[in-house]
């Protein structure tokens, strides 16, 4: 099939994350190929030491998130032709420590995720009866567009506030907290609200820039989630199911 030659600029770094600049590779790609395909070609045909992460290759796991032409994207879902340029720059996600080349540590992301108590805390944890939530319930209506997070870290990397505040929870963690707060089966609202209402790291740090919503590969309206939670802070008792 017909191929087009692309110039792929890959950010390189040592094994301890010290940047050594960009390295350029010329790669021939077919029309439907992705940035991840380009990276595999680089490893096979040019330099096997180029490091990056991937797993599912179909946009479900989020592990191949990286900074592609200055936008956080999933490499497996980013077709090179649709970038409308023959030069593609690939660097590691911002706001996360670099381990090597395009590989970042996601520990800071999940540190914030854990702060919002993401696990379900049911009223009766020993119950064997299924807790059914009707598809037409208020919970289902409010969360339909917010349940598909794959913890890729794209929103965390695009967040301008996260760039300047290490204490800020970040959009994904806040969205997870929202899902638990409106879940009628959960009873840990008080503890989550305490974290969300924190002046330095909670929802009030968001400046409504919409960066997170713009880059989410699953189309989650993260800014809407944060705005709803800000309003909900005025009536915290609505979540009390203890």
C-alpha cells in the first residue's frame, strides 16, 4: 500500500529521566497507521532502545498516553494523517516524573486518586443481596457520560492548575469522587467532601479552563463535573447516607 514518509521527533532521556534532547527518525507509514505504529517501526528498524508504554492498542487501557504535537493523546488512537503535518513531535506527559524517554511514573496521579477514597463503601458490606440501580434513575442520568475513565492521565497532564500546584487533586480524581458521592450505595461522603473542599487541593483550585475536557479520549465532561461539585459544596448534606 501507498506510504508517506514522516519525520518523528522523539524526546530521549537517560534511565534516570534526565532529558538528552529530541532524536529524529524518518518513518514510512500507511494512511491508517497511528503514532504508536510509528514508534514500533522506530524500535524495529532504527533504535530498539526507544522506550514507551502500551498494552491494549485499542484505546481501552490508557497506558500509551503521551504528548503528541503538544497535546496529550493516546498514541494508539492518534492517526498520523489526521495530524495534518509530516513532522510529529512525541514527548512524555507533562506534570508527571519522566522515567525514560516517553515513559512516565503515574504514582503522583494515583496518589491523588487514592485521596478521594475511590473504592465503594457500602452501608452493609456483608450483604449478599445485589444493589440494583435502575437505568432510568437519577444516578444513571447524572453519571452516564462520566463513567468511562481509563486513568490515562491525559487530563492530569493538560491541567494548568496541576502544573503549578502539586496539592491539587486533578480532574480524574475529582470525577471519581463525584461518581461515588452520587452513588446511592455509598456511605463515605463526609470523608470525600472534606478532601474535595480543601482550599489548596480541592475543587476550588480549578479555574475552569476546560483543558481536561478537551483532551479526554473518552469524552468525559470533566469541567462540568467539577462545576457541579462546587455547587454541591453549598449543600453538603445531600450526600449524607450514613
